């Protein structure tokens, strides 16, 4: 079966601890409750797209352990094609320990497990070439670099007809623009937040946030020729630049319970409209709308809406 979009990134079981505050160095806080949910940036976006009625697939790796079984079953229950999901007999599946305060802000600690151990010969290029979009997100890649190198090689080898959307996240942007070069040169849709964008393009001083974002976006489009750049600005909204046109879109005013997965949810909404041929302004509105559902509940995917919830847009 041909998928409209395939995700390629880490899979993690998120263990979220709700705390009175996020402790800094030499501070203490206390846990008020705990929840577990399936996560991983690309997986969150793919699940969001699946709920919105799209045919989806996933490339990643889990171990043959309880966490791996939960992650695999979750994708299958969300109607995501798991042909590209690898199961390792060794090591452990990826997990994230997250601490979420009363305002919904968070601190995350990632144990990548087998996520970082995907080899080039384990990825089915035909599986990707039978899709419309390949959506890439980051791996930790501190101990093992295999998955990162595999992503780069896949980008070199897949059909030029495949649209590549890329959300680098902080794990990749903090490695610098030289590290990102292979990714950005093949990226058609860059989905990035304002802090990450500034990190790789350099500071613009004390300019107003929107003016600063415009300058950063212009710089990265000029350097890498990326046609469509989408900058997520959290509670402020989003900024989109496409073929010399740009648009700022306000976020929806909702009570934020947990910001985990908000950017991934935005990606799902934006790509949903993009796949359906809608313009970038409507795509940004949809992205903000889907993100507003996500932050209204705990966890990265619990609040993601189905297609019926988009009827009011």
C-alpha cells in the first residue's frame, strides 16, 4: 500500500512526571503524578496525520522488550503502517523521562536505546519511494551515529520526486549549520522553532521577535534554497515564508496544560493542509489549531484531534 507520508525518527516511551516546579541546579521539587505515553517527534506527527485521515508509515527501531511492544502496538492501533519498523533482539527501546510543571513547561531527559542504531541496509528505499513525503526528525546520536548517517544516505538515494519535510529539533540545530548541511540541501519543507532557527543563523540583536524571525528565515532560504520555511513561535503563533511571500499567523488562545509534542502537532496540522493542496496561510492556521488541541491535554498525542474536529476551520 502506498503511503502519503512516512516518518523517520526516534521512537520513545515518554514517562512524564508532573511536578510543582522544574528544579534547577541545587534545587528540589516534588512529583504530584505520573503518566506514560508513546512519543518520538516524527511518530507524534505521523500519528497526528493518521488521525486526520492520511495513509502513513514509519521507519524506526525498537527493542524486543515491553517498551518496544507498547510502541509497536501503539503505531498499529493508530493505523500507521509499520513495515519499516525494525525490532532488535539486543539493547533496549528508547525512553524519555520528562518533568512538566504547572504551567505546562517541561524538561526532558532522553535514553535513546536502539534508536541510534539503524543501519543503511535496514532501510527499504522502495518503501520510501512509494510515498509522497518523507518527514525527518532527530536522533540523539551521542554514543552511536548510525541512524544519523543513515538518514543522510537515504536523502542522497531516494527519488528526487519525494518531498522532504524536516524538523531538526534542538538535538540537530545545536550541532551547527555544518552538521545540518546535508539535510538542509535536500529539504523542501523546513519546520523549525524560532530559537532553533536563531541558533543556526546567528543572532540579530534586540530586534522585535517577528522582524528577527523574518531575517533568520530570509538568511536560511538564501543559503540553502529551501522553498518553504515554517517557523513555530509557540504561544505567539507561526511564521511561514514561501516563494517570496510570507505570513504571520496567531496561535489559538487555549489553556496550556502540557506543551509536550506541541511542535509535532503543529507539523501534523500543517502537513495535513499541505497534502490536501491548501495554501500556506491555511496550512499555518491548521497547524496552530491542531497544536491547540495537543497542549490542552497531558502527553504528546492524547489530545490530537481526528478529522471531525477540523470542521470549524
